[in-house]
C-alpha cells in the first residue's frame, strides 16, 4: 500500500501542486496550495510534445487530433509540456516569426478543446541545431571559431569546445561583449508571453530546458549524486540564478499572471544530485507564481541499458535532494521530464518507482515524450496499435486532478485497486472535485463502488472514462472518498 499525507503546511513548506494561469487566488482566502480560477488545487499529469519537433523543419509537433483525444479521454491525462524554440521564434535578430507562433496557437487551440493544460517550454539541447540538436538560432552562436566534431551520442556533443564556448559566451552577460545574447533571449520570452498570455490553454512558460554550464560543467558530479561540486555551485549562483531573475522580470513586463517555471542545471540534479540555486523573486503583485521544474533520468540506466533495482538509487536520491531544495526555494514542483526506452531491461521496475514517487509527493509530471512508436520508442502511445504502451500502465495511478478545497491525504492500494482521498473545505472555492480513477484495461467493463461521507453527490464524467466528479457536502469541513472495484 502506498500512503501519502499532504497537510496544510507540509514538511517541505510548499504545496506540490500546480495550477492554471487564469488563477485569481487573491480573491480567495489564503491557501497553502496553488489553485485554478475556481480556487481548486490541481495535479497535472501528461507528456512532452514532442521530440519530433526538434528536427522538423517547421518545429511542428507530431500529435494528430485523434491522439490528443485518446490522451485526454482514454488515458485521463491533462497536461503537456509543449516544446518551442528560440530559433523558431526569432530566426533573425529582433525579427519574430509570427507564422511560427500562428502554428503554435493552432496546436494550443487543439489542446484546449480537450481540456489539456499547456506549459510552453523554451527548449534547447546542445545549444543549437548546428551542434546536432536544437535551441538557439544560427546568428546567436558565438563559438569564437572553436572546433566541433559531431559525436555518435547526442549528449557527448556537450564536451565539444565550440559548444562549451557558445554556452560560456551566452552566460557572460555582465562581461559586456555578449550581453546582447541574453537581451535577445529575454525579448523572445517576452514575445512568447505577450502572444499567449491570454490563451485559455496556457499554464505558463519554462524559461530554458536543461541549462548547460558550458566549461563549468562538472562531469564527475553529473554521475555521482553524492558529490558536491564547487564549479556547479558557482554556475548556479553566479550564472544561472541572475539569468533566471532577469528572465522572470522580463516576462512580468507583459504577463503578470502566468506561471514561470525554472529548472536546475543540466546533468547532476536529474540524476539525483544537488542544485545550489538560491531563491528567486517574483515581482508580480500578490502571491508569487514560480514553479521548480527539475528532470529525472538515471545515468546508470541509460549507460547500461538496464535498470538494476538493487544498486540504482537515482529515484531515492532525487526525492531527498528535491525536498531539501524545496525547503530553500519555497515554490511548487513539477517533474518536467522523466522516461526511458521501453526496451530497457527491467524497465517496469524503474517506471514503478516513478509511480510510487508520484504517490508520495502527489507529484505533477510530464513524461518524455509523445512520439511515433518504434524499437527505441520512449512514447506513452503506440501508433501502430492505436493503444498506450504497456509500461504506461505501470505508472498510471488514481490522482486528484482538481480539488475544491485542500488535499489532506491520499491512499492507494495497488493490489486491491482501492483509493482513499481526504480533503478539507476552503472558503471561496467553487466547482467540483475531480478524481481520476484508471479503468480496468483489457478486462471488459468494470463496476465501481463509491463511498462518500455526508450529503455529497457524485457522477462519472461522460467523456473521460474513469473521471469522478464530486459535489461535496457544504456543511462539512472535511470530506472523505473511497473508490474500489465491485467484487
């Protein structure tokens, strides 16, 4: 049995939930949770869309309408981390490609029709397409003529001198010569926020995917979660933190409501290591809307092609480090990326650890990534069969998508498929509580037994299988729900 307790003020000092950008929490009594426009606490579960966009000439995602419907209605997912690119938005200095942003808006409309919340992620890998991958436009590469030889493994390109010099020059904001790089980047963020701040699907903006330290990258600490690195500390404090603070202030010039996500540096933190980022300040009026968005990948798993359940402590270390950092940062958390090749030996054990982590932390997350199926696929969805990949069911769990109040306790017994959920009423909150309970897969129809305290009522959603909508008893301060299959 997995047991999660979430109190009004957690040991972390923060809520671990995420909300909509249309939030108006100033109109409600104070809450320990970030809430949506009705005051409901949200948990978001979904995927990144998508790896295909990195290499497509137009940066187009590969997710047809029928797959978005399947994602939202059959899998009960409500969140995507949508990749956008500096090179797509600002292909020439100071020139924004409105046709590209029109295509993004068209996708946002499609997600909104299915009730899916979207995080716009300013994505980069290895700085730019010239260096194998994606991110900055050609004109923003300042490599000082250093050599580059493309490597067989994409991440090995980070060690190439030209790539490290390009990052070093980007981070050298205060040195003067390359200050225009960050100025242009902030301009791109502002244009993105200005264009989509009012779109009903948009949750907010991820400032930069996996920011790389350049020549300050410490490869040893990236593979050893216990190692404390002075180079990593200096990068986080002297380079990354001021960059994030300036980015936040730039976005707030045009959007005072959207959530702003920030990540730890590339490497160590995703493998369970430490981040040294100091707290950031949100200049908006009212409660801050900043979100910590680390990734989780096992270096040992990817290097060996198998998951050693006895030896690999990545998930355990990741949880411990993130809890320490949340006490310092005092912001919500979203796991922005996690995943693995489904052909990995013992893959199900790793996925199950992610599922149990999600229960313990009531964690919002976005899986990497929604892509066509194949022998090396990481995707949740198999396009050839039109069904979810089998490993998806190892991570599929009941979760409170929206709580009209404050979640207090969530219990899930995987063996009996019984979920218990307890929450507290909060003055001023409107709307229904929504709890997603995964239906039986490949076993025909299934009937459920639903128990609620007091005079509460419920109904099953007509379009999303497994979604329970609850109108709680307004006279009670605390509410209790249990769902289990009928014997």
